């Protein structure tokens, strides 16, 4: 799961504490902190719950791992 850094930045920008999010999402504070600091991956359920608590879509903090179709064509054309 990616997006942990985006969640941390979102919390900072909105003035939401990790303690509040931990309580509302029912994720132990130590696990949440490790996840938001890149030392532990969030589970899909944890991520969905966090998005629900924050009132955002689940794609808010995700970035595609595969290139967009146009990017694939550009890379392939560079090989020729």
C-alpha cells in the first residue's frame, strides 16, 4: 500500500493529530505512527478506514504504479 506519506502530509495540512486519527480509525497509535513514517505498510482495511474517517475517496493518496497508456507509447517509441 502506498500513500502513507500523503496521509501524513494531509494530517499536517489539516491540523489533524495522529492520536485523533488513531482513535477514530481504531488503529493502535504505534502501528499508525510506524505506517505514517514509512516503517510499516498499512493494510487495505486500515487504509480504507483512514480514508473514511478523513472523508476522502480511497484514491486520494494513491499514485499509479503502472505508467499511463500514453507514457507507455512514448517509452516504446524511444526504443526504436
